[in-house]
């Protein structure tokens, strides 16, 4: 499945960093027995990492936002 790229530059880097941080928080939450918090943060972190990896954001597509510079 091919997505039209609409995430790039600093936006992509920020999503990767925040996604990684959220996954780390999720792991910590699971270790501390806070499964509900862990599930929510894991899903949010995975979504941001998916956006960074594919350079596609569904919400951006709906709103017509494009931060990906094309040359």
C-alpha cells in the first residue's frame, strides 16, 4: 500500500523522537503495573513512529497539510 508523503523535515524528526519516548513510557507503565496507561501510550507512540517511517499522516491528508518538501 502506497501513501502520498505529507510529513517531512523537522515534523518527521519530532514524530520519531516523541514516538520513541511514548513507547519508553509505555514500557515503564507496564513494568509498574499500569496496563491501561501502557496500552494508550504504546498505541500513540506506535502511531507516531508509523507516521515518521512512512512519511504519511492521515489527519494531515484530511486537513490538506503537507510539511514534506519535494525537489
